[in-house]
C-alpha cells in the first residue's frame, strides 16, 4: 500500500493531478531522475557487461555470491555500515549544496534564489546486493510558489543536471565520522557512479518517462 501511494504521489508531481492540486503544466518544468550511490568498500562478486566476474565466474542472476566481497579479509565492512547510517545526513548535505550550485549558475544569491525558484524532491532508498544504500530521486525546478508556478526562464534541465553533478562531488558534500574504539576517523562521500536522466512527458527511448519514474 505504501509503495502504491508513493507511486501515485510521484506521478502526480510529474504529470499533474487535479485531485492533488498539481496542475498538468508541471510537465513542462525541468526535472530529472537521479541515482546517487555509495562508494566502493572493496570489490564484490558481480555480473559485469563482459559476462564474467573478477573471480572468473559468469554468475547466474540468482547466485547467492553476488554482492559478497571477493576478499572478506580486506573488505571495509565498518565503512559500509557507517555509510548506511549516515546516508540521510549525506543527502541533506547534498541538497543544501545543490541550492548553492543552482544559484551560482543562475547568477543569484541564496536569498534571490528563494524568490525566483523552488527545488522539489521525491526520493526512495534501496539496498544494492552488496548491502549498501543508494537513492533514486526525482528532482524538479519550480517557480517560487511550487508546482503551480512556472519556473524562471533560466531554469533548464541542463542547468539542473550540471548543478547536481557539482553538488555531489563538492568537498562540502561529505560527512566526517570521528574515530571510535578500533576504527579510524572517516570522511564519507557519494560514490563515483552517478546517473542523471531527463524525465520526458511521453517519449520513449533513453530518457526516463514520467510513468517509469513513478513506477
């Protein structure tokens, strides 16, 4: 039931829904489907495009070995646990930085950005086979009053995409975990695997449609 409700809410935010007071004009707002992943904690068994894992095996899709470390003795289990525990904080750091990156590209101050546009989000967290959290997010640019308000002329999918990439990799977008017990201090950040795709209204192809994003 929760998943179905979330699907309807996301679709309403992409295609519009009169019952939820979201106009259909929201389809024209710049929006992307972004996937933010965890960094590497050590190599794991997988199914690469080449067909064979680094262990030399072509794993079946249901192989229990998938996602498990190639070398358990060197895999950073502690860091993977700390990343999952701090993923929400890392997301907050990302969204704070994203507004700054958008403002800089629009030639605005933070206060001026609030008066010109709003950044709206819908996200879900999922576990990869290796047990690490990653986020799927719909990120949309609106006018200052939300989805019923058209975004400013400078708000484009390309500007939003560039700002997301800059925010994910910025030194500010990290979480420092102090040393404790036998564990050293760590600086947590997003992984290098970052996927950002425009969300189109109806077209098929390589871009994400609003229906697929909602699903």
